[in-house]
C-alpha cells in the first residue's frame, strides 16, 4: 500500500496511521534510518521518538540507547534488518541484500 507523498500529509488520519505503521515506501516518508557501524557488528538506528518504535527496538538483542547522539544500536542480525525495514526505516539496498532480506 503506497500513497502519494504530498497528499494532505499532516491533516489526514489515515496518512498518519499508515505512516506510524511503517506502510510507506518513499524514502521521504521513512520513520528513520538504519546504517551499518564501522565494526559491522552493530546497526545504528536513528529516528525521532515514537513509543512503538522504541518498544520494538528495545526488544532487539544488544539494544542500547546513546543519549549524546540520540540514536540506538542493535546487533547486526538478518531478522533485525528485516524487522526494521518492515517498520518503515530507510536503509541502503546493499545492507538489505547483504543480509538476505531483499
């Protein structure tokens, strides 16, 4: 289910609900970003505070909040890459394909 990104963004309840459920595919509508750390053992998960996202990330092994940078890190596991993608996070296609999550 994809919506036109510019359609009545802030004032439409369906838009907000679907955005919060991670049902958008446009990068500008992503709920946050996921990047691979330099050591390649952890994923950096960066997003504005939303309770349901914090709860989802906290359930992941190795989840740690970094208050100075206001981001989370989790272990780099294929199921976490896939789950974060399903939640609507943007990430490189290289990260997705390298973890077998195309």
